[in-house]
C-alpha cells in the first residue's frame, strides 16, 4: 500500500471511530461544531478571526457557526480587553463538559489504535509525522 493510501485510510478510520464514540455520548453536534469547540479551547484569547484562520474557513461561515454554538449555550462572547473591535470566544461549563467527554472519546480511540505497538515505534511514527507536517508548512 502506498503512503497516500495508508494515511488516507488511517485518518478516515480514526475519524470514524471518534465520530462513533461521540454519537454514543448523545451529543447533537456536527464534526465541525466539535472541531470548533476544540480549537476554541486550545487557542489563547480565541476570536472569530483566529478561529476562521485556524480552520481555513471564511469569516461568514465561522460567524454562523459561532452563533449556533452561542445559541446552544456552548460558547459565550466576552469583550476583548486589548482589542475593543473583537470579542473573545470562551467555552461555557456545558461546552467544557462536552470537550472533556470528547477528549475522553479521543483518548479511548487512540489507546485502541496503539494496542500492541511498542513505545519506540510510536515515538518513531510521531517524529516522522511531525517532519511530514513541517514539510507542508
């Protein structure tokens, strides 16, 4: 099997396993909503513009997504102390609870994926994957 096929199948399998776990949790969220919550939780002083840039989406699409997350009570907007023109995106306690459950689901998938693989091979894979990513940036 060629590298591109292997990577495609790995990414697809990981994604499908995570989505299956998330569905079992009963969250009525799309993968895009989950990814947005994860990005908001990771980026310091996250704004709509930072979210749009990170996700490579246009601002209008991200604004609609943010509006949905706010309506669902998963995200709130706060005034940005340093930049009065923008608002910070912050997870609510409900958003944080969903992210905690999502992280647990991810962890379970990764533990399953790494079954019977020695730490040295995981380390080598991580190094190679990091180099591949760096080559594309």
